[in-house]
C-alpha cells in the first residue's frame, strides 16, 4: 500500500511511524502480577486511568493477552 492510499484510509495517522498509544510498563506489571489479588484487568484499569486518551483498549493491551 502506498503512503498516499494510507493517508486516504487513515487520515488521522501520521506517516512517521510513531506509535499512537502509550505502552504499559511491562516490568512493573510483571512484578505486580506476582502479588496476591492483583489481576491483569486491575493493572489495565490503572494504566488506562493514567493515560485516558493514549491507552490501548483492554482487548488490545499486551497486559491482557500476555501469558502468566
């Protein structure tokens, strides 16, 4: 797909290749998941509250889909 057709299909996305969303802090999430009563959904809720406009959805976050 050419840059022009990309721009037509996704006009709000830049062509610089920069990510639109803020990545979760995976080392911190890994440590937190070792604690009792900490679940992936809770970590995602904290992450999405910290970055309300720039967070991945729960279904698309690697926190939700990573293996234990």
